[in-house]
C-alpha cells in the first residue's frame, strides 16, 4: 500500500545491481510513493544491463558514476538536477565492496592496497558524495541522505574482515557530515544498519548462509528483508522523520538488542 510519502520529491539512488539489491527495492518503493529519481551505478556494474529494466519500470534515467571519482559524482549531481528539474530531496548510498573479503583473505592478513580500495569504495565515497552535493548546493533544505551499514561496525564478526572497520568509518562520516550539513541546510544524514540480506554483496561473505540462519534464530521478529528495509528508508526520506539526523538506526528485527534466544539455546541442546 502506498501513502504518497515522497510525492513531489526528487532523489538519487545508487547501488541497484539486480533485483536482489536492497537499492532495487528502495527504488521500487520510492516510485510507488510518488518520487522521481535518477539511478546510478559503477560503469562496470552496468554491463549486466539489469538496471535498465528498473529504469523503465520506474520512469528513471540512469547515470553511470564510479562512486570513488569526484569527477563522476560532480557529473552525477549536476546532470541529476537537470534531468529532475531542480535540487534533490533524498540520496541513497547503497555501495559496498571489499577485495579482501572477496578473496577470502583473513582479517589479520589484510592486503593494504585492497583495504584502501575497500575504504574508498565503501566509506570515502559517502564523504565524496556529500561534499560534491554540498559544493553544488544540490540538496534541498531538509533533504535526507541514507547510507546502508552493518552491525559489524559495533561488534566483531570475524568473517566480515576489513568491512567492519570500513562500516565504522561510514557511520562516523554520517555523524560528522551530518553536523555540518544539518547546521547549514538542515540536511539529515543517517545510516541504516540492516540484517543479513540475500544479495550479491551479502552472499559474497564467507559462511553467509549459516550466519543468516543464526541471525534469524536470534531476532524476535526474524531477519529484516530487503523490502522492509526499503519501507524504513522511505520513512527516512519522507518529512515524517525531519528531526532525525546523525543516527545509526538498527533495522534488524530486534537482533542488536537480543543477547540470546530460546531458539538458539535449544539448538545448542540446553534444556
Ligand atoms: P549489492 O551487491 O546488490 O549492492 C552493492 C552495490 O555497490 C552494487 O550495485 C555495486 O555495483 C555497487 N558498487 C560497487 N562498487 C562501486 C563503485 N565503485 N561505484 C558505485 N557503485 C559501486 O548488495 P546489497 O546487499 O544490496 O548492498 C548494498 C549496501 O547494503 C552495501 O553498503 C552493503 O554493505 C549494505 N548491507 C548489506 C547487507 C547484506 O547482508 N546484504 C547487510 C547490511 C548492509
């Protein structure tokens, strides 16, 4: 059911790789809620071409941009304003990649070139995006920016390797930039800390399937899926959350507040 929560709002949505992507669901919901937006992804990710069907479905244009390139991001924000007919009201950062994780390199033996690449793609890109938007004055007063993160930023999950540190940086950028952008333009910046979700990035994590089941058994509401994450992000883009900023918001079915569940105790054989 749609509520017209984003009626008249314009946005930029990154990271929709295929229909499993969290960003894909967010784009579908944003469209349902009345928003117009531009879709973007790294030029290399577009070769698969799946984004075109989402663009068609949502009446959006696609602008390729490597999120590590300030030049590409400048072009993205400039062109988006031209296409959408004004400043944007919301931006989604849904970008993550760790070469160390992809290559199954243990955290203690991290390759530093890969580590730096991971930081650039998954965290610094958020700063670059915000900095470009601010310089161009491309976000309307009261606008909302959301980045997706994971709880490994607060607690250790050995298989999450260098992405844990990278997500901690991403969340910190939301707070730091949120202060400045909030003061200047009332622009809100938050991170949403999402349950394990079956996407390309998610299932690339070693042992993801078992961990997904574990998180499911811990969370009183079960794991939050991509669609419910999209619903939550829509509320954050809407005016209903206009005083929420600089927060890391858990969207995880209660996982982050649960020590242990009866289900897990039973699985361990504890009566
Ligand atoms: P996904 O693989 O569908 O999305 C990741 C996106 O990052 C892809 O569209 C990819 O093309 C894009 N990307 C990679 N390098 C890029 C670059 N240089 N420039 C621009 N875009 C680039 O996977 P998913 O799960 O939807 O990931 C979205 C976000 O959600 C990520 O930040 C991820 O860490 C986060 N997240 C995912 C969870 C999961 O279990 N799937 C849990 C918590 C957070």
